């Protein structure tokens, strides 16, 4: 099963996403995504602090310009150590973004096979995961924008299921996260705090979500 934050969903309409993230437009081909998996194209939001916000697609799996092989792609970066890792330091310093999400999935330990569960906002709506992006081109090939999602320690709801969770930014930190230049220490500390457990819900979902090729409403539907 995926490690750390390895699957999520984004099911709101383009209009809802644009309104939530103060965007003029979103990519025209956007459609509900019920089971987003690594290496797929995902929506990111960049800009801020005097620069217009823009929504664009990036491949989920960060590759810095110096990487020689696509197999080095990283879907997650630990917020506590990203600034010390060559793979992530440049992007964390200068290329931060938001990753809109409706929910994320993890797999709960138990007798027999692990079972998938879905974490979502208790009040509905959209989360902003903290992301970073890089442009990468294989030797002799076309360039591609790539991204990773930051992770942090789990809150009380997530901890029994997994020892990490996505960095879910409170709305008052979103603009500061995207602002150009080095990340202020207070913004980094605020982002690293686990999202409040009482603002999240959890429910079991079908093992249909185990198949990265499946992208349908039954991936997010609650089961008993």
C-alpha cells in the first residue's frame, strides 16, 4: 500500500475550486478525480504576494533539474527535514504551491489485509495541502512540471491508522506558503502543526481504491 500520503481525491467542480483558491480560471480539462495516484497529473496552485495566482497541472512525483532518472521521483517530503535534503531544499525555498484536495486515503492495519479509509473535512469543502514543485526534463526529452506533497506528524484521528499525514494548511497560511523567497520560520512552524482532528472525519471505503487505475465515485463512498 502507498507510504505516507499516496492517494487523495479532488471531486469539486472547476468553479468551486476557482472560488475557493481565488483563481481566474482552472485548466479546461479538469474533471472530478476520486482516486489520484502518484505519477498522474494533479492540480496545483502557485503565485501570490504580488504575483497572480495560477492553477496548472503537474506530475505527482518531484524531480529536481539535476535528477537523471524518473525513478528518483518523490511524492512526499517530510516538512521537518525537507530544507536539509538536496532533493527538496531548492523547491522548498523558492517553488512552493498549494495542492487542492477533497480528501486523502490511508490503509488501516487489522486482521488479514489492510483496509482503506478516507479522511475528509468535517465541514465539507476543500483542503490545501502544502506542496512544492520543480521543472524537470529527461536527457534529450521534453520538460515536465513535477510536484510533491509535504507531510507531518499525525493528529489523534490519523495516528491509529498511519504515522504521517499531509500538511493541511489553515487558510491564513496559504498565501504565506506560496509567497516567493525563503519560508519564514513562523510559517514553517505553523504549517508543520497537524491539522485539528476535530475538523476531520474518517470512514471506511471500498477496496476499489486499491487499484490506481480506478477513478470512480465508489472509491470515496462510505461502507460499513
